[in-house]
C-alpha cells in the first residue's frame, strides 16, 4: 500500500458545529417591510407581464416582474443600484397582483420602489415632479375649486388654459375636466343634519321593518374626494340606500385615500393622509362601526395598500373592517332578493354597459353588479369584458401617457359600443371618466341604480 493510501496518515479536521460560524449577510437588516419572501416566491413565469395593460401597449416598459422582484433583488445585492425610471410608467392598476400564481406582492414592491425613486432620484425642481404632485393631491385643488364650482368648471375647461397646462405642466388637453358639484357632499350632509339625522332616519326605518329600534346597525362612510366634490349624487345614494336598510351612517373626518399618491410615488403625502383616515376610522371601528367606501380604489387603499406600506396604530383593524358599499349589503342584507322584487322607471330605466374596475377585480368584486342587477325589471346590464379602462387615475391625465391610456382602453370602448345599452356603469370615478371620454356615454354608479330600485 502506498503512503497516499495509508489510513494512518488521515487527520480529519474537527467539524464546525456552528459555534464560530457567521452567516453571510446577503440581505442586510432593514426597518422597511420585509419583501424577501415575496421576491423568493417569484419563479419568473412572466404571467404578470402578459397581464399588464401597460406592457401590452408600451414596448419600452419592462413589465411588473422587473419592476417588482427583479429590481428588489438588484437593490439588495448592489449598494449603488438605482431604481429604474420606468417604474414611473406603472399605472398601479394592480392587475399583476391578481395574475400572479405565487402570491408575489407585486404592487407593494412597485409602490415601494416608486416611492424610493421619487424620494431619492427624482429632481424636486422638475416640472414632472410638480405635475405629478398636483395631480396626486386632487383633494387640495378640488377643495379650492369647490368654493366657486361653476367658475372652476368653466376655467378648467377653457381652451387656452388647457393648452397652457399641457405645454407647461404636461397635463393633456384632450380630456375634459369633470364638473364640480354646486354643493359638496359634506355641505349637503351638514345641512341635512349629519349623523343625528341619519340616526333618526335609521331608527324610523327599523321600526317600519319590524326591527329593534336600537339595533346595532351602523357604518362609517369613507366617501373619498370625488364623491365629495364631483359626483355628489353617488354619495347621497349611498346614504339613502343604507338608511333604507336601517343603518346609521356617519361621515367621519377624512382625507384622500392616497390612491393617486401611491401611483405617483408620493408616499410621504399618502402617509399624512392615511394617518388621519386610520385614526378616524379605527376609533369608530372600536365603537362597532364598519368602514364603507363607494369607490373601489378607496376601499382597496384602506384594505390592502395601507397595511402593506405603513405601520400606523390601528391600521390592521381598519383594513379588516373595510368594505365596498354594495359588497357590504350583499353580505349582510337580502339585497339581491329585494332587487329581484323591484322595478325601475324613469331616467334609470336603461340598458347598462358595465365595466368592472381593476381595483374591484383585486377585491373579488368584478361580477357583483352584473349578478345583482341582471334580474331587475325595467333595466338591463351587460358586462363589457375584462380589459382595463386605461386611465388608471392620474396615468391617463399625463400628456405623455394619454395615447397609451387610450390604446389600453380601446378594447373596452369597442365592447361598450357593441353592447345593447348606451349608458355605462362602473364603481370607479376615473374609469367613468375614461368610459365617457371614449364613447360619449353617460356613466352611472351601481349605488344610483340600487337607490332607484329599492328606495321609494
């Protein structure tokens, strides 16, 4: 036997049992939300990319997979890595969340990356930054416009002013700004008597229904910006429908849900608004109220985006007790049976072309209006397909994104024009803008039709 083969020459090293072992810190500790499990769940199937409406029309947009897990990995392993500016082309439709078979939190990753890009890389002196900030803080401009609503509506749609806004700020001149209501919802609410009046109405209605006058039926209405300043009839319908079922309604202190801020990377602004909303709503949840929103993007923000992005006391409580308005009634009342036994006459006796907003799909609500109204006598409803409307809040208001937003919406426009009805329906106010802009149809909210059907 050779020396190399001699067993007596073998001198094994003492095994390392872990006492002196220091693991390599591939992903350093951070105070941010831990997105590693989501990134690890991505196996690059690219289903998110094939379902992205922006990637379908914009060849320069790399898609949700790159914007989410791939950028996250690059950021963890390269201290000098900067967020790619294409993240600002994501419309925040969140369809990728629905499409992903592995549950990767893509929109959370996108919102986080977009916020980091705006905070650290976007020049605060650029017109694009200020354009985006003005668009995302619609509540501020709408509150000013509401002081002189008719003049503001005229001025915002005055041709030379629109041309100037496009040339200087990059806000497209192709769209008409929405009308501002002569009276805001909160002005109407206060004039009507506020929560006290709603309590009296609810108690009276409970007695008519044979319920306990003091039954524990109460909701906190998150009306959002658009129903307060523009489509006030939607907010009024919500109040009337809920009181019809014996619910006391309160309209607590609130600011913007933050949805347009998320889409523009203005996370500091969004957090300031979220802190007010969470504080207000969490106190009411403690008192037995559920939070109700008539806009699917608002309910999505409170339900999903708040707990994904912010660590605010009471945020999980608000998230788990937030519902979309029609959804809540379908859970707690026999609203479908009531609709089947009702009929509609007058201006809402129409055939409706219904579009389910992307943010309704994310909450599993894409079929609820079609299912609710398909047996309503005097009206009809037809689903116009699964496509995105294309406007995605502020996305379609940007001059450089306008044509892309219209390309995305083309399928929806085509389906609407081939539908039997010539009145549109959707829960999302900006989807309603796009539907009207692309077809010329009048657009209504499901709560308006529900009010016409059951509130006599």
